[in-house]
């Protein structure tokens, strides 16, 4: 298992981002969905946790078949999706991605993400007190303005270096913005990737972390670039937007939409839960190095060229 911690700062408050996160996830999921592909919302319901209190549970199926690069499509089933379960006890969330039992591909692959949000510039140390951390883990600061994202996902209107909010007056973001920008918050994300296949484990886990890094950057950039769309919305309004968008997305994918109930309070359910970003995976069409075919080697001779029988 490979564990890394990502810290992503935003020119927002944690209270503002609570609304912005829900809005961004819903809008992005709808934008990235089409007939037979996209993010299907299976459940979105209240949940009560004895430790974290009231929260929201979501379950999604991320249908990816045609969005995978050619090298991945060659080794995956024709019908392929990932089940994402999330528990949101804002400002603390849990996301667990696992392949559905209906999909036998990569049964030993899993992702577990813990997230905490704080009003600071990412300088809180040891914010996660988790038994999942074995020894030291790598901490990476992601800069939404100056860290590169895959070229195919770049949009000039969503570039924090050029975007200026009409409603809040924030932006564009300049070099060193994290040291002098107010307000500022940080998303602390502890990401554990496990792939229990001997020989491929290190390469696959590193590759998945790279994909997650890109997804985090894209999602946080959009949350800031769309601030004028969601700024001023109440939780009731953003939950209503979330429900309407989820139903429209399920219909767009072409699936029978389940009855989605979105609310802030309710009776506890038997499952655990937290919403998380699920943009289409920004993968390259070139296979990663660890999946490259082995070099041609001369065949070892284990027997004579001819055999004379008596």
C-alpha cells in the first residue's frame, strides 16, 4: 500500500467551500457524462455516525469503458465501472473507491481517502491521527494556479492565474499567493492506494497516485473558477441543485434513475458515508512504463536441435 498526503490551498473559507464543493462535483459530473458513460448516482442520503455526528452518504458508479485509453481498454472488460462510496461529515470526509462485485477486473485494487478542511495555508502538521499510516508518508503541496494539469483538461477560463471573481473580488492568483491571500483554506487529503498483485504493485500504485493528483488539481481549480455561480447559495439551494443535476445526469447516461433523496437531516442508516469528486480519469493514451511489453530476448535452448531415437 502506498500512502501520500496532499495539501491543496484555496482562496476561500471552509464554510464557503462546503457549498462550492457540492456544486462543483454535481456540475462536473454532469458535464463529463454522456450516453452510457459518466457518473451514476445510486444513493445520496443522510447518515449518522457515533463519532463524527450527522452527515451525508453517497454511492456512485463511475462508468469508464470508452473513456479509458486504448492500452487500458485492451485489458479491461467491455462493461466496466468503479463504485465510489463517500461519507461527508464536513469538515471531515471519507471516500472509498472499490470495484463493484459485479466487475471481476482488478479485485485486489482499492483507494481510501480521508479529507480534513481547515482555515489555514496548509501548515498543520500531523493532522491525521490514523492507524492506516505506517511510518512516514510523503506530503505534497498542490498549487491550483501554477501546478500543471494534463493539456486536454486545460481551460483558460478556469485558469486561476487569469480568473477574477466579480462577486468576491478574488483572483487572479500570482506567484506566492498562498503566503499573502486572505481568506485561505486548505484541503488535507490522506490517500491510500492498494494493489495486491505481485510484480505490478509499485508501478500501479504510483500511477494511480499521479491520476489522483491530476483529479484533485482539476476539481479545486474548477471550484474556484465557478465561484460566481455558487457564491451566495444556501445549503438548501445547493442540495436542491445537487438533486436536480444528479437526476438529469442519470437520465443522460441512459440508466433508470433511482429515487434520489437529498437532505441535511434524517434517520441513521446502516451504512457508512462522504461526497467526493469523480471527474473522468485524465489518463494518457500511452501505457505506463510498468505495463510496457518485455524486450525481445533470445530463446534459451533447453534441448538439442535434433534428437536421434534408437
